[in-house]
């Protein structure tokens, strides 16, 4: 019969008992218990189970159209990138007056490491107190889109799936309206 005995250095001197199990000291921001034990495997499992958040083909087509339309507007003199501003969100969809729109859109297109990258920043405009004609910047959301090797992809987005399609449609309409105004 095999009997396992602890090594002599694992016992408390003279008592014949085993010392209390060692624990890691608690540090601010550290987890204890099963979370510490399962931290690595649980994080790996979560990374593998994250659902595919690929954008719809309709959204990619709209973003490609926006990219092409803004690119046709071209860069401003002295710039090596393309930058244009638009307004969206009028209560009356047929209203072309930008003063009645509640969102400002800034679009920048530049070549970054072989990828044609388009960044869209949408800022909600809120009425300033006292004067309804004056608006101040509120919450901003961004969307980054890139084309590398002819393959379009959404690089990052602060918008939800449905919201991004609606905003992309509004932006495409605003870009086309500005091109008409400019005669491009």
C-alpha cells in the first residue's frame, strides 16, 4: 500500500499540521475566488463565442456609395485628403435649409497604409438656451469604413445595426444634395 506523506518543509515546525493554503494578496481592482481561477479560460471562451457582428450588404453598399460620391467632390486646395461637411435630420425631409437640421456630419477620406479609410463623425446639435436659431454640439458618434484590395469593411462603429443603415441613407441623400448645389 502506498502512503503519501507531506514533505517536511510543507508542515509547520513542531505542530505536524499543514500550513493554511497560500492566497494571493488582494489588490485593488483584482478579482478573487472562482473569477480569478477561471479568468483566463473564461475570457478565451467569451472571445470565441462573440456573435458575428458583420454589417449587412445593404449598409456596405450605402457606405461605398457615400465613399464614391464624397471622393468625386475631391480634396480642397492644399489638402492631401478629402474632407466635407453635411447636415442631416430635418423634420421636413424636403427642406434643404441646413439651419433646420439637427445633426452635423463630417466625412474625411484618406489613404492609410494602403487602405482607403473613410471616417464619418455625426454630431447631434442641441438648441442653445434663449435662442432657437443657435445650436451647440451634443453627443457625437463615429463610423469608420475602409476599402483594402477592393474589399469594403466597417472598421468600427458607434451606431447600432438599424441606426447605422438609417444614418447612412440620410448621409447619402445629403451628399447627393450638396453635389447638386455645387453643380458637381
